[in-house]
């Protein structure tokens, strides 16, 4: 059974930082591209960041470039999203997403696997 489990969300003041983690199980993690998406009530889920299977390629939404960093540890089967200089508009539920091999598939949100989400709230 494949599981992606996010953690690290919480409440932070504007300008602060959080690091999200996504722990994978039930799959060969090193063969999965991984991404982060976020969603607020009444809006569609939106792309935040993605990373290729070996970490050599990353992509970010324009709204988070220069503030967020995605990374992965294939030994630990974990993906991270370091979020700095947080803004109130970053408030959302953040989801981890995985797709077999294909970086473009995960960046498009078309992979097979999603986590349950973790809430990030940024106060002004």
C-alpha cells in the first residue's frame, strides 16, 4: 500500500519559515518524481514545486520562486519543502504528490499518488 504522509505544517507569522516533509512508503521512492501542491477553500489545487527522481531538476511556481526550496533524500524516502519569507497568501493545505519517473507528470498533477495534506497558516 502506497502512502505519502506530510508533516511540518502549522501557524507562523508573516516573514517566518516552515519546513514540510513528505515521507513515502510502499513504493520504490527513487523511481518517483515528487511535487508539492496547495489548495485553499473554493479554489483549485495549484502547483508549488516539483523535483525529479535524482533531484537534478526542480521547478517552482512563480509565486514561490526565491522563497521555497524543494529537496529529496532517496535514502530516507522523504521529500522536503523549505518555505522562507512566508506571506499570508501562502496559507493553504499543502499536498505531496508522486508520479512514476516522469517529472512533467508530477508537475502537472497527473500522478497516481497524493498525501492527505498538511495545513499551513501564515498570520499577518
